[in-house]
C-alpha cells in the first residue's frame, strides 16, 4: 500500500510538462486518462480570453535559466523549494531552462527567484 501512496505523491509533484509527457506515453499504450479532463478544461480555459489574460498576470513560472558557478548551492535551493531528491534536483539544475515552480503567485515567484539568484543561478519569471 505504501507504494501506491508514494506513486500518488510523485504524480502530484509532476510539472505540467512532465504530466503532458506521461499523458502522451499512456496514450501510446492505448490508455487515454486525461482525454475527458482536457476536453472539459480546454473550452473552459479558452472561453473568456480577457479573464485568462488577467489570470496569467497573477501566476508566474519560475524558470531556472542557468546554474552559474555555484551549482551545488543552486541544487540545495532547488531541493528546498521543490522537495525533489538530490538526483532529480541535480538533473533539473543541469538541464537549464526548466521550470522550478509553475503557477506561483507573484510574491512567491519573486521570493523563489531571489533565493535562486542569491545561490548564484540565473532565473527568469514567465
């Protein structure tokens, strides 16, 4: 039973891109887990373009552009922010250009950006 709980925790921790990749893999296997959710969420998200644009200004993605010279400090900060394991945090930092946090409120996104920049990373908010 603990394995199922661990799996659920890992699924909840996926980024949007990782969730999309998982969805694609499952569809290749003949399983369409998110088809109904996408069908329902798609029209709702595109229904009011003005409301969607206003919402995007409130939420930001914190993108790690580059680790800089102090990669170990950046890895430590990424682990503290995301709760990832050492290997996962190291992979995220080394890949560069990946989201550390998605959909964060402006204040939280700016705080994360400051922490990562203080650790030596190059960060941008989108």
